[in-house]
C-alpha cells in the first residue's frame, strides 16, 4: 500500500456499533458507496430494547445511530427518522427511526432491504449491513461461572467476562462476509469494547472472513474511559488479545490512539498516536482529525 491514501481505496469496511461506528463512517463519508459499515445488532437497552421485548426481531438502535450520523442533507425525512417522542405516554422515549425500521420488518422486508430503503430516503451513499439478520443476544460468563444476559447487564460487570458468546448462534448476513472479502481496509472501533465491538467478531463467518482477508486492518481505540468497569480495566494489549482470540489469528496491523493512551507495550504493529478529540465532546473523535490519522496509518503501512 505504498504511498496510498484513503481516496485510492476501492472498498473500506468499518465494524462496530452505535456512536463509534457512526463517527468513523461520517469521518469517511467522502468515500460514498466505497464505504460499508457492519453493525452490531445485540442492543437491548432504551427504545430498541422495549421494541425487542414487545415485538421481537433484531436490534435496530445501532443501525439507526449510524444512519443519523451519515445524513448530510437535513430534510423532513431525516427529521422524522431522528424524531424521539417526549412526554410520558406509551410512545414516550421511542425513536421514530426505530419504529420505521421495525415496521418494515413487520412488512416482511428483509432487514438489509429495509436499511437500503431508509438509506435511499435519507440520501446516504455508504452501505450499512447488520452483522446478522436473525435476532441475537450477547451473553457472558462472569468470574464465578454465572451467566449474564444482555448488553446492558454485561456493561455493568465489574470484572472482565470469562467468556462472551452470542445466543442463539446466528449466521452472518451474507453481504457482511462478502464486504470483508472484498475490502482493502478494515476498521474496528471505537465503541464499547464488550458490547459494540466484540459481538461482530463472535459471528463465525465474520471471524473466518477476517482470518482470510489480505486487507490492512486498523483498530481505533476509545478516547475516554469506558463506562463499563470490566472494559475500563483492559489495556490496549488486552483488547488486541481478546479480539484476535475471537478472530483466531493475529490480524491487526495498526492502531489509531489518542494522545493519552499508553501504547508502550504494543510491539510489531504500527501505532498512530495523535490528538483526536472533538472540540465539543472530548471522548468523541473529531471527524477531520480521525480522517487524517487513518491517512497516516495507511501511509505508514507502506
């Protein structure tokens, strides 16, 4: 990849969930349809959790969050999609975007097709693919051997889980594995480590595609301390070990980390350590600075 830049890449694939993946994708939105996000679908909190408990189906919250961050032209459609009901009635707290996606689900539209319909409505060029189109939950085993069900409970664990798995064991969305197979660059993170990043890596076909791909792989670490006590206790090296254990191979070529990260223990990988904080919210990545750091990571791979 000598002297290549992001603009030269044919296919960039980003993995993760919620705010973090949305940030990465919006920072790379100039790539248009050359950019694909593979989105975690294990969310069981907030509006998404309520919809799942009453209606079943896959979790749409992270997908909606990514779509929101990719909207470049505000419109009535985008205002509708981002609308959240207030007050204290039955709809209070529900996000209309989640309900729109759920309605398409009820119309037996394949989840990926539902997303494409919404993408077209919102004029979003980048592709978004759910990690699986089957309902699935994240489950952990704690240090005493107890089973902990669901993202929100796992985020409250004090100690790192002994084991993390998906229940039931679901298949990857076919297009997700295909996107990884065709990628030149694969990005993982930022995001809640156990509940946004790991679920995608726990799907067998995605792990297999990540083992096989010749693409450059970059891990983007969080800037702020994680709210999850278990995740907050992990070092950079711990995170790499856990991710690569799930994937089954050492695959991560480079790391993009903020100025306060301790990367001293990271050997034989490229570390791009630069200011990345957004001016308004310091634990969020500034889109422009992140774009520059990823350019530096690609150039360093040369």
